[in-house]
C-alpha cells in the first residue's frame, strides 16, 4: 500500500511537471511567433514521369521474360538519350505540364502555398506549357476562395492552359475556383456545384434574459452589425443580412458567367450539388475521368512536374501550431456557428 501511495504521488508530480512544461512551451511559442514574418519555405519540384516509369518498369520486370525485359529497357534508354540530345541542342523541347494540388478547408488555408506555386510556374513556363490543378474542396469563406480563384486567373492571364481535375469534390467555393479553368475534368461520382451562399448566426438573447443578463451593443454606422449572437436582432437587421448574402451570391454568379458563359445560371445557381455525370449534362464539367488517367496519358507527350511549396517551420511555430490546432478542434463547431461570416 505504501508503494502504491508513493507511486501515485510520483505520478501526480510527473503529470503536474508535464503540464507546466507544456504551458511554458506554449507561452514561448506564442511569444516567438508574434509579429509579421516573411513567408519562409522551399519549393519542391518532382518529375512525375520518373515515378510513372518506375511503376511501369516494376510491372514489366515481373511479367516479361528476362530477355524481353532487358531488350525493352535497352530500347527505352536509347530513346531517352536521343530525346535528351535533341533537348540539349534545342531541336526539340517537350511541353511541360505543371501539376499543383489544392486541398481546401473553410478558410482556404492552402492559399498561401498556392500563391507561391503559381508565382513559381509563371517565372518558368513557356508557350505551349500547361497547368493541371488537382482540386479537392467543399468551399468556405467568400473572400478566401475569391482570392484562390484570382490566383488561378493569373495563369489564364498569361495564356497558360489550365485543367482542373475533381476526383472527389469541388463544391461552392471549390467550384468558384474550378470554373476558372479552360477544362474541368471530374470523376463520375465527384461532387460539383453548390453555387450558393450560406451563413449561420445563433442567438442567445432569450437565454440571457432568463438569467437577467443584459448585453449592450454599440456601433457607429447603421449596418456595422446586422445580426448579433448575444443581443436582440431586428427585422431591419435580418433584411440587411439577407441582402448581403444575395449580393455575395450575385458576385458568385457574375464570376461564373464571365468564365463559363454557356452555363444556365437559373438552373445551376440554386445551391444544389450534383455528381460528375450529372454535372457533365448541366455543363458544370467538360469531361469525365480521374486525374490519374489524365496524367498517365499526358506523360507520353509531355514532361510532368509536381510543384509544391512547403513552409519552413521553426520549433516554436510547430509547438504553437500543435497547441492551436488542438484548441481549434475542441472549439471549431461552436466558433464557426457563432461567427458572423459568409460562406460560399
């Protein structure tokens, strides 16, 4: 029993010490991470042709007779040397396809990497090159996805052909990005559309009234705050809030009309979503297929380069990010529903 008591005391002290160390690390991380910092990171460039060739070589090595496999490899090496010699002499340059990835969340956090990647492509691309974006997003904040779409517009402005591949979902703000493309390729069961705007604002005023809690909200400007979480809302405020949602929806539809003028906006801009096969019939996508098939076919005629920007993280930023992400997971649902924001 004495041993158990001592062990329990030791365990309690260890837990307490761990909590203190964790709090100190968090405070230091927050201290060091304050203030504006320049974007730091590195650009990664991976030639996807090499990966595809390795897969092909592996399957052939296991399925072809030894002599046939050796002859095939010898022929491929000879062809590769001839292409390299032509490229070095300037007689032949295979077109390049730059492959980008965008995995979206409500805040379109990947926008910071997308900006760097688009800039990098624009510094190196030549006439005849293309860009393929593998997009996976269900949408989020209006201004964030508007900026993401504007980054893709930078490619179009430089006459770079852009293909967006939707393997799983490009809805709402995700489709706002996709519609910039010259061509949208979607898997048959991918989700597209959801062309609408939504905002949720809970109101706790009646609950506070029951507990005799008063809330004062002071603003300068008639519509500085239309709806509030804690105070009492008015019909005028509700009407203005709805008007603001309609304005955002109007901008969404105008953007679609400028990039895909053949769309029947009265039919597709209802907030509904569709699968890829339905989206093809409605004109939301241009063809059915997966990004895997697209890149496999393209590897025969072009050099594929996957471009990705990786932010360099210090120890302090890693600790801060861990603590912040944990806190966000615990409070995300309540915060998102209570925050007066517009989502597309």
